[in-house]
């Protein structure tokens, strides 16, 4: 399928052989944009609601390694409810932050060039994720972090973890990116968001009739 799309973008004779002779580069990239706009919007709607992370095993945010390793001892010490509350809070913080991504994701799709489209269509299953990470990750980290921190700071356990994990990270015992709960949750929220966008895009490839835009239907339906 991907090979056919590549031919669509770079070779007019091959378009004819594939039944895509009427499509231009602009139409092909435009069809992909429609699919990605739809996929991004659906991913945000799916994750940015009650239970969007917490009830979805594909994206549910677990305890960071530093706490997961100590979980049995903490539960034996009567801290099980604190751990469960932290997991719930982390996932709810991600659910609350995700809707703010809508405009940045839409802008990333709008700015996509024909070259970007070719790279996505020839880049394999992680190409959509790679594109959105490159275009939006730093901005979304900055956007999500204050909201996530506001939520996690309410829990004593998260503050205790940050204090201990910061020291452990300095000694190389905890990954530096996991040394602060808010950084960890924000990173995991973005991982989940990009994963769901990629899944939505793949679903449109498999079922072009499910695409919201006529151009996306035309492009993916011709493959």
C-alpha cells in the first residue's frame, strides 16, 4: 500500500497503472492532511475525556519505575491507597491536558509540505508519530506541564517521590526523565497522544470510507 502511495506522489505513469492517474501531488498530500486532521481530532477527543487514559490499557500511565520497583514494599507498609490515587491522578492530569493540543496539531497538519507527506507515506508505521513529535513535542511539553504539575502537586506522595527521585537520578538510580512526576506524566501523555493519532491514521488507510473528507476518501480509496 505504501509503495503505491509513493508512486502516486512521484510518478505519473505509475498513477495510471494504479488507477490514480487523475490525482496530483497537491491532491495526494491534501488527502493525507484530511486524514491526519481527522485522526488528530479523534485522538484528542478520545483521550481528553474522563477515563481517556485511565481506562485505555494502550495509553494508561503506570507508576514510574522508581515507584513501581518499590510498590510491593509500599503496599505492605499500608501505602497502597496512596499509590492507587497517584495512578488515578496522573492519568486524569493527562486527560485534562490533552484538549489543549488540538490547535497545535491542526497547525502542524496545515503546514505539512508535499515532501513531509512523502516522508510520512514512505516512513513506515511510526512515520506519523515521528512527524508530529518533530513539529509539536517541545511546544506541547511546555503547554501540558503546568496543568499536569498543578494536578500532581496536590498529592503528598508525588512530592515525596520528586524529592527522593531527584537524588536517585543524580546517583544514576532513576532515569533523569522520570525524576519528576510532572515531567514523567507529560511525556507519557504525549506518547499516548501520538500513538492514538497513528492508530486513527492507520484505520483510515484500512477503511477509506470512514474518512470524513472527500479528498481523503478519493486518495485512500484509490489505493
